[in-house]
């Protein structure tokens, strides 16, 4: 491969300083990919309006087609941060308006494109905020195929669409997980549960590799929740982690929450090593993993 800077006068991001990532990666067969450090785009999903697509300006790569707000990653930038940054620059996506659900990667060996699929948590109207867009529109998934699509997006779209209805969630039996680590939790159960919540919050931010959840794709960002009981009650929620306090039996609260989550269409994994609770959760239709499954993923 070779790295080529944009041609003199090429109308790409004319305002502001150029980043070192703004260059072409050229394969041996002449195929060009934009972004020295790879590229990423955001597929925002609004259940009421569809997916957010960008009609690309004529002078851009595959101009005139429809694709995602996105572009070259900066040096050292994660695909998640790059996709959000690009969507903010190109479509005016507000801070906090989306919640990542999963990532999909096209890997050309010399170059990678990461699609970040995210749910709209706070509805917004996209705004054309740089010269790379002719139009921004919410498009119902059923008619995306009818548009002239960017070849890369067209190739990825069947896989992306097939996963739009999958919404994973992880419900943690906090007492069982805390009790599996001999760190003095019996002296301060609320403190131990709080430490567990904080570690889960960090996991929620970085996501879980797809095979770990039995899913396809690259990385998923499940909804996380934990149930606390007894002396641990009163632990507050954190970013990315809901906390349910059991008034009585923690097991009963876990089963009740699991029933509600499965009924709502979530693909639920419950973390517990309690055998009787596992049996009850099997009847609910939730997948069950032991405490080691979670502990191995926590920092």
C-alpha cells in the first residue's frame, strides 16, 4: 500500500487545520480508502423515524450516493469517538443524543472502516454543518435499499439491518458477584456493591466483544443493570448502569426484572452462579452466565 495526501485543491474539509489522518490509503490494485488511520461512521437509529443517512456531495468519494456521516479517524482516536466526532461535524448530532449499541467492521487488511450503530436517546434534527453533504435525512430501514448507496455502505447494510432488532442487556446479581471475591466485602457490603457498579460502568463504556455475548459483529454495548439487596441497598445508579434495590428477596427481584426485560424484547443475559436462581431464569427465557464470565471482563 501507499499513502497519498489529497490532491492540490481537492475540496475536502476546506475549513480548519488538516489532520495527519486526512490522506488516502492506496492498495496495490489501486483501490483508494480515505483515512490513514482508518475511518468510522455513525448509523443513528430512531425507532420513530428510521436511520440517519447523508447524501454525499458530488466532489466527494462516490459523490451523489447515500451513506453515513463519517470520515477519517485522527491519530490515536478510537472508532467510537471518531464516529461520534464526525457525526457532530457533519450532521450536528448533539452531545449525549445517542447511545452506542454495536459496531460493525469492514477490514481490508491495510485499512478498516468501523460502523457505530447507536440508538437515539434524545431526538434531534440533523443539521448540515460542513460542505460534504447535499442532504441529511431520516430514512425508514425498509426503503434504504431503494436509494443509490455508497458501495461500502451497500455491502454492509444487509448485516447492519439484520441486527437492528437485537437489543442485548446484562442483569447482574450483585450479591453473588461481590461474594465471589474475598476483598472484605462482608465488612462493607454497600461499598463493595458500589465498587462493582463502577467497574461495570467502565465495561459499559468500552463494550463487550460480540462472541462473548453469542452475537455477530465486532463489539456490542449492552444495557447494564444490577440488583442489590440487604445492606447493599441504596447504591445509586451510574452512567451506563441501572441499579435496582430489592425490598425483600434479591432472587425474587432478579426474576421479576428478568421477566420484564425479556418481555420487552431485550436479549437478556443474567450473571449469577446461584443454581436455583439459574433454574428460575431458564424458565423466564434469559441466558445465564456465571460470575467468572463477568469478572474476566472487568478491569
